[in-house]
C-alpha cells in the first residue's frame, strides 16, 4: 500500500522534446519518455502517473518506483520501475481532476482527495491495427492519436484510399463532409483537413 506521501505525477504536454505523453504511452515507451527531467521532480519513492486525456480527464498510466537519479549537465536522468500496483487498471481508468496547479507535479497528500474515477475502459486505451474498411468508426481523440503517433497499419491503409468522409460532433450534431482524392488520399486528409475540420465544427 502506498502512503499519501507518494508523488502524484501529472503528465502534461510540456516535455522538453514536445512529444505527447499519450503517444509515448501508446508506443509503449512512456517510461523512457518520463525519465529525463529538467528538475529533480521524483524525490519520493513512488510516482503515480496520470496522462492528460481531455477536458480535466486523465488516463492512469501506472505506479512507478523511483530508484535513482543521475545529474547530467542541466538534466536529471531518473531510473524508474513500473510496479505491479493496480497494473490491471493500467491504461483503463480515466480520472476526473481539475488541475489547480501550473507545474506538472504535486505531492499526493495535496490532491489525493480530488481524484475521482470517471470511467473504466473494458480494455486498455491502446490503438489496435487497422480493421477492415467497413469497420472504421472511431472517436476524434482516437483518430488524433493515430495521426500523431503515425500507426503504420492505419497510415498505409489510409494513404492508398480515396473517398468521402464524414465527421460528426456528438454534442452539437453538426457534421463536416470532406473528400480525399489527392495522391496520398486520406494520408493527407488526416494530417491537414481532417483535424482542422473537427476542431472547427
């Protein structure tokens, strides 16, 4: 059992290399993503990692143990270890948290009472390989991850496919219709028109 003195580690998109932590998690290299730090951030034994998902929603990314740290120039290089604490919930729990601090890290005792489970996925939030074309029906957050993470099977399938696509805002009901007819077909659409269109609905 982890004491409330554990470090609550809220991951946001402000890492030095600007790689989205959610993409790192999807590519199974989140541990490597989080270990280089600009400050001595992980000074407690355990780290509870949450990754920003959307609108005050955070994905549970595991409980890590901070083993050691080496200073390398201006950087702090940590060695962390993913524990087996609640690893059955890894990538499955969405936490509701209104982040009331600007920095990326806070002590657990300060915010442990403000964490609420808002959703539990049946399976971990991971991107599967491209299904059959007739079975493509994905939410915007998932499609955005696919584009940014450049999932090979999706990228290959979409880059050779031409057609008409429909984006529906599930809240307002507004629809955005577009077409992909260029040389790279949907490979261009998903990076340019597709994301812009969804944000402008």
